[in-house]
C-alpha cells in the first residue's frame, strides 16, 4: 500500500486509500450491513489507476519499458485513464485501442489526457484483424520501443489489488467482511482482492457479477467455454468473450448475471438514493448483489466495490432519451420511471 502523505510529489502518489461508505436507503430491505468501496475517489476516477501504475512499474523494473517508449493498450477506457496518468508523469507516449461501444465521455477524457485513440468495431470476434485486441497487437509489432501491457493476462493487474485494494478492505472492515461482491472484466479486481481476503479468512464469500452475453458464469459452473453464451450487450467494463488469465476462477464462489436494463436502472437508483454518482457497471454490481440478497444473514457484512464515476456515462445511463430509446424507462416521467421495473 502507498503511504498517506501530507504533500504528494505527483498525482500517482494519490492512488488508493479510497473510502468505504455505508449504503443506507437502497439496502433497507437487506437483512445485513452493506458497505461500498468507492473507487472513483482515485485520481483517474476508477479502480483501474491501481493496476495501470502497477503494470507500468513492473515493466520498468523488468526492462520492458524504456525512456521515451510508447505504451499501447486495449481498454474499455478506465485502464487507459490510469495509463495516461502514469504516461504523463513518467514521460511515455500512450496509444489506446477501444471498442466503439465505449462512451464518448471516456474517449474525450483519454484524448484530453494526451492519448492517441483507435476506435474498433465491437461486433467482431477477438481474433478478427479489426478487433481492439488485434489492432493493439499489430501496433505493438509495428512501433519500435513500445510496450503492450495486455491487462487481461498481465499479472500486475491482480497483483495491484492483492497488494492494495484487498488490504484496504480488510483494514476498513476490521476483518468483519463476510462477502465481497464486484463486477468482473479482466478479473484483476476480483482475483487480487479475493485471493487476499481468502488468505485472511477462507470463509469469506467472493461473488462475481457477470453480464448476459458473457462467458464467465457458464464456464465457472461447467468448465465449458460456450460460444452460444456470447452476444453483444451494452454494459461497459464487465463480462468477456475471452477467458483472461487474470480471472482466478478458484477464488470465486459464485457468478451472477445482470441484464443491461437492470444494471442501468440500479445505477440511477444509487445516484438518487445514496448520492453516489457511479458508472454503469457499479449499478450492475449492486443489482447482482440485490438478486442474491436472500442468501444473506443478519450478521453478514457485505462489501460491494464500485469501479468508476458517473461522469463517464452522462450521455448514456443518466440520459433519459438514451434510456428510453432502449426501452429501459417505462413511463414518460423519468424519475418515477427509474423505479418501475417492467
Ligand atoms: N467496471 C468497469 C467500469 C471497468 O472499466 C472494469 C475493467 N474492465 C471492470 C468493471 C472490471 O474490472 P476488472 O477488469 O478488474 O475485472
């Protein structure tokens, strides 16, 4: 864990030590305490600052990233922001490949932070030459003195959460945590935190939140990589059509799937009921937990991790027209409509 200082020498030193905030109104019908680890308090407004810096520091130590080098990464946006902070402070160039379903706000933010972007089609398989994985791979081969962290398989990703996020959660709950709930994309967050917490107390339940259209839940339950599970969905950051090495299926006790609509409505509900202005996958994480609440007992202490900030989704889940166009709002009155589930 990085030390807390009176004066930080640069923005990277402010990563981590995010607050744990009790949920109140929205969990009135839960039997137990529910705490939120709110990761938008990181300087890049997401949990991914932690792993981005870790991957860069590891690469520097291993001699894979040299002065004047170029970092190339495929990202849903948040890792790109973390890498942008590291690139600026440490003097590297940054190129990000993104899929075209990522929000305009994420792309604008990355450009504002000096990154060069390649926007790639979402609806192509990972091995297609235009996929955001393939484009990053090609650029890495073409550009001399470049480093491609590839967050899906990079051990620095889960390591960052084992070294910082996990210990913070353990300390902030004074070891009382019984359940950890989080959305799963590359798997770095759940695997690093899950491993740390299980080492402290193997009884802690680790629940991963997956998206309809993703392979994780079926693979976890059957060991089968079922291509029939794969179809495109709107939620950003969680679920995959590949099996990243960073998903440690052994530390995960259960996967729950959440629909695009229910995740979007829960994101809006968290803002209005708790004052937490969060990203789309945070609504999904909470909704997944809500779907599982009958498994909880009064003495349980649940921690749900919220990945990023709502400002990256103002044109999406927080935009009534966007919600209506997708049939996510069920009445003309958006405020009442948020609470109606058709
Ligand atoms: N939510 C958001 C918004 C994300 O950007 C990510 C990262 N892909 C996740 C959830 C999932 O986190 P992880 O990659 O650590 O599994």
